[in-house]
């Protein structure tokens, strides 16, 4: 086919691009993750009262704050996605500082359920990551590996906030370490998935 004919054929293609609808997809993913948590893990006893304690509220709010920063970065225009994730780095640095303080004050590093965190958070991130990647496949990524990493971190952070409703290990030295490790594991899995599934 000659070049001019190819251009005309492409111009005649009236297929409308599919909108990713990231917010809608994330809402559905979080609802599915929450349903799984309720069925297989169950909320902790007295969660509504426990959340009033500062250390428990922090366990819930830090992953949500990280999710907001990551979603803002992921939803930016194509060219803007080239910029570094300064907000996420700042928040993770704050977590590292808080963890150091908690550890210095004698916090329990291992807790009782560290291995459950490492397994449960990625498991609860699967439905969130699944719908998120399905949406991201409808757009062109500047860097598919980086976008996959951010999407994996986002799914992990939201899953950590869902899992926190179940988790009754409230020591900051514990959850700042193991929640962060589980979220980073989700990010690495997302990086691999982005390289294979997203369009550069």
C-alpha cells in the first residue's frame, strides 16, 4: 500500500479511543479488595473504636496518602509523567523517619503477623492492580515500565489500607516496615507487568 493510501485509511478510521476511567476502575478494585478482606480475613474486633488511636489512624492514613500522590502522578498528562515522583519520595522519607523514631523508642520490629502482611497485602492488591492495568492499556505510556511500577505501588498502597482494617498489630515500628515492604513488592510486580502489558 502506498503511503498516501495508508494515511487516508488511518484517517478514515473513526474508532473512538477508549477512556481509561482510572477513578472508576480503582473504586471497583478497592470494593472487590474490601469484599475479599471481609470474607477471608475479617475486620478486627472493635475497629471503629481502635481507629481513634493515633497509631492506628496513622496505619490507615499513610497508605491512603501515598495512594493519592501516586494516583495524581499516574493520571497526569503524558509529558508530565516524565517528572520524578517527588511527593511519593517525600512521603516515604517521612515514613522512614517515623520508623527510625519508633525503633529507637523500643518498638517491636517483628510483631506477630509480619509474614501475613507480606502475603496478604499483595493478595488484596490483585483485584486493584488488575482493573488498573486494564485501564492503562487504553492509553499510550511514556515509560511503560515506570507506569507499571507506579500502578503496582498504587495497588499495594490501597490494599495496605484495606488490610489495615483487619490488622491488629498497631506498633509503628512494625507496620511502617512490613507494610512498606509489601507495597514495594507490589511495585516491583507492577514494573514487570508494565513492561509486558502496557504500550510504550
